[in-house]
């Protein structure tokens, strides 16, 4: 008698959140490599290079990643950039993407449609998103809009993802 054992490969959606320089990116990169099982994952970079400080940050990220990732740079239309790829994807980062969509004046309907499109993809996805809701309420309307939108996206991703991780001072705290 022959028995077949089937392994079900479940698609994973994972969120890494935390403050600036809290360890989100490093932990997210390690996790995507772990779940990629030898496949080179996609690193979907959302940041646009507007100034010299941001150029340096991007350069540092690229050097740290080395050749462990296939990089795609797309600041706005994330789901379109990866919809036909059958590889795990790390989206770095949703916070910069929120900045971009506000800069280009996307409607909230369009913003949340893009989140829905990402969550519907048949890829393992890891989202990196700064936690901006632990500070004071910003003093200007655009900053408040950014903070509120980021919080609502964080909640949507948190509920929708299979795994949620909080990074604090380099430590990883599994929330879900």
C-alpha cells in the first residue's frame, strides 16, 4: 500500500511594524528569505530618491541586501508591479508608499483598493510599515492625514495578515 503525503503550501501575508530604525527591515528580510525556501525573493522598493540623505539610506539598504534579492523599484502601483510574479515579495516600505500616494494625491478609495489588490495576490507578502500612532497628534493637516491614513492601513494589514510583528529597539515581538 502506498501513502502519499501532500504538503500544503499556504500563502502567507506578514506585517512588520515598529518605529524608525527599530529593526523592521532586518527582521523582515530574514523572514522573507526563510519562507522563500531557496528561491530568490522580490524586494519591492517603494522609496523615491528626493534628497541626498534618502539616497544614502537607499544605498545602505542595497549594500546590506547584497544579491539575496531581486529588486523592483515602484513608488505607486505595487500590485501591478508584482501581479505576475510567482515569488515571495517583501514590500519596503508601506510608509514611504503612503507618503508617495499622498504626494501624488491619490484618493482614499484608490489607496485602499491598492491595499486590497495586494492582499488578494497569490504571493507570500511581507509588508514593512512604520508605527506612527504612538506619538503626539501632528500639528498640521497633511501630517495628521498621513498619521491617520497610516494607522488605518496598519489596522487593515494587521487584521488581514497571518502574522504581525512589532519591532522595538531591535527586538521582535510577535503580536499575531
